[in-house]
């Protein structure tokens, strides 16, 4: 196995771990099904991609088509609209209804089914759409990082901004700027992309947890003051 293939595998395994591990934590600890399920969908995509690569699958097989669908699912709605809605739980105390949760995943499924057809060849419209929604999501994440800074989470602020900037670089590179010297399977690009996406999943979880804990502490202060007043 060549070094670049080993690095690709490590990057993919990192993303798979981050998706399943932190996705489960989002669901179990915070009951945030938007982020939890999307994290697990990203991990499922990575698992499918890893197996397809290991068995040298063809681009005519079901695994490749499934990979295209999951990629389009997350790039179009998953790590854009669903990500923003999920993070709004700690920025705006937004808790969507079950119908909203289901509806946004149905929308992502429809988008994935439509956009998957453009994976094998460049199409300006879909490629531009992916960049536009990534920019919009990145703007929200900059705001999200600002909230972290305001509560004193300086390290997580820098981590969130760095992960977001790296994710934006990958989004631009994906369709518009192929890496010089990369092979026909784009091994170098996908290694960088998988490592970046895994880091985003990890970093956004840490940032979410920090804001959640801050909100809990803020909610507890009035009750503590009342208890202190009553005791006095």
C-alpha cells in the first residue's frame, strides 16, 4: 500500500469515527436529532466510500451511486441547512418540531437524488449552488464562532473558524480547482477533504457543547439567586 493510500484510509477512518461517535453524542446527550443523524449520515458516506475504494468498485455499481447520493445529500442540505438549524439550538434556543425534522431530511433526500446525477461530470449550475450554500453556511458559522468568543471560549472560537475556513477551501477546490499532480481518483483531494470534514464534525461538536454548557449555567443563575435570597 502506498503512503498516499494509507493517508486516505486514515483520513476516512477519522471522519467515520467523528461522524458516528459525535453523532451519537448529539442524540443521546442533547436530543439533537438534526445534527446527530446528519453526523451519522456523513459517517455512513465515509464507510461506503472506504469499502468501495478497498474493493476497487466500479462507477457503474450501486455503491458508487449510493456514494454520489450521500455526497449530494450533505453538500446540498445536510452540512448546510441542517447544520445551521441544529446549531441554532444553542444560539437561538431553537427546537424544531418533529414534522420540521422529518421535512428537512426529506428535502435533503430529494436534493441528494437530484444532484447525484452531476457527480460524474462538471456542471456549472450545481457546482455554483454548492459554493453559494457553503458561503451562506460559513457566514452563520462565523456568527456562531462570535458567540463562542463572547462567552470566553477563545480556543474553540479559533478552532471553529479554522475548520470552517478549511471546509470552504475544500468546497471551492471540489469542482473548480483540481489539485495539480493528483491522480485520476483524486486521492490527494479526497484525503484532504475527508480529514477536513472529520475535523469539522469534531470541532463543531466541541463548540456546540461549550455553548450548551454556557446556556445551562446562565439558566441556573436566577434560581441560585432566588435560593440565596430565600436563605438570607
